[in-house]
């Protein structure tokens, strides 16, 4: 009943190489970002890629649509 398809943006999130372990399906909260619209939002990690130089880890994440709007 009334189902609607929506496009979900995917974000690449860089974290320090020695940051706490993050796994697929973990929830992360954006404390800072170039896009102020996602600061404070919760994202779900969908993929983890490690940088070759080991300066940072790159996570791919999408908005947590089950999070209530503030």
C-alpha cells in the first residue's frame, strides 16, 4: 500500500587508520562533513576499503532511513 521507491545517496567517509574497528552494517554518526546537511545524521556502513598508504580508512555508507527526523 502506497510504497514509494526512493534513491539513497552513498557517501565515502574517511577515518583515521588507527580509529576503532568499524564493520559493515555498523551505524556511524557524522560529527563533521563538507556537506552540513549530513552533520549529526546517522549512516549505515555498507562497505569498507582500506587506503593503500595506511593513512586513513575509507568507508562507504548510506543514510539510516529508520532514524527519526529531528
